[in-house]
């Protein structure tokens, strides 16, 4: 079968199309003919050898797929790599039947980024209806879903985005206010002005100076949830600020929920239902053939994309 293979770590150029053996069936797993593979920032960390879970080379990236199982069902699934391929194995515990009123493209936006958005807001941050929440990368795959989910829950959404087009997109998705996040300088003040004061909840995925600027906008007894470090710069939370404001800083990594028998089935049911009813609109930015995986990575890393980026093995 055709797959995208990494034989070394590095830039997008290390992603190469190759013929590789099909995965062998395993007990408790589904063998899926892949129609869509999601491209996520975790894949960029894998490629650069900075991911939380190190991988051994050669390696096929991709942790999020949609396709057809051997019994004919359309499924969305999470994988431990192997997604950028014509066929992939997925554990049955993290595979879900796709309802007829949800398309493959929509489903592919939900397995990793949809579940992450849901649990960032409602499990980690414990968002409540009246609260003000900061959502970064608000026109991206995860952020665009988080904006809609938070607004649907009754929160006041302060969306961060680095360009005027992306800020307009965030407003079209329901954000109450938008903030230019192209630089960390003055970001705290811009958030406070847009929110009308300190926020109760903030999501953060950039790290470095942006982490500290976002933390500065969180009010007393607020919660900040960290789910990435896109800048490559890890940040240390100043304990004096945490104590002074009684702020809770929580880390989040979706794989920690894979073994939970209730968490992901609950969120997937809710996400599928919201998409099917039209209450949630996954924003699809591009569907590229496998051979264009390097371009997909470059677009995501350069933050030039709007919405979810997908790969199509059939192309």
C-alpha cells in the first residue's frame, strides 16, 4: 500500500511517499481502508522529534483517520501513528461508527481535534455558561470547533487569531470578540479590553511569551488549560501569580483519555449529534493527496491554513 513514511526527523521534506506492507490484523483492532487522515500539530512535533511520546523510525505519521472497516461500516478512529496511509489499524475502543448525516470530512475533524476541544472546555476547564473564555488559533481545526462549542454552552468567547481574515472567520463562528494574537507584546491588555476584564477560563497552546500573556488575563480563581507549545518554547508558571490569584493551571493531552470507557464515547456522541443537527460546523480548510503531506505540514506550521487540513489516500 502507499503511505507517507519518515525515515529521519526534520522538516516537511522528510515526509516521503513509499510502498509499504499493509498492517497485519490484530485482536481488538479494526483494519480500516482510509478515506481521510487528519493533519494535526502533534504530527509536526513527531516529525521534529519533539512529541510527548517519542517514536521509532521508520514511522508513518497520523493519529486520526476516517474510512471503511472490514464489515463495511464507516468509522472515525484514533491511532498511534499509521494514519497517513491507504490502510491503518485502529483499536476498537477508540473507533466510532459515523452516522449517515455526518460526512467523512466532518467526521475526520472530530476524532482528535473535536474530542480535544470538547474535553479542554468541559473536562479540563469545567467551563460554565456565564464565563468568559479565551480560545487561541480560533480559525484552526481545533479552535474553530472550540469557539462553537463554548458559544453553544453559553459562554462569552474571546477568540485569538493572527490575521484579519482569521478573526473574521472566528466572528462568523460565533465569537463575541476577537483579538490579534500575531505578537505576544500587549496581548494581555488586548484580551482584557476585548473581554471587558479578566477572564475565568483560557486555553493555551503556544507557550513562551504567549503563555505568560494569556496567564496575565486570567482573573482570580480562574483556570488556564495548556494543550501545546507550538512555539517550541516551554513556559514555567510563576507560583507567586498562581497563589496571588488562586489560579489553576492544568495540562491536557488527549491520549490520557483513551483508556477511559466513558469519556470519548460521550464526547463523540455529542459531537456527532451536534454536527448532524447543524449546530456544529467543522471548518474544512483543505483536502490534499498523500503526496502533498509536506505542503500540509508547511501550511499548518506556518499558520496559513484556516480550518482542518486533511489528507486523501485516494488522490
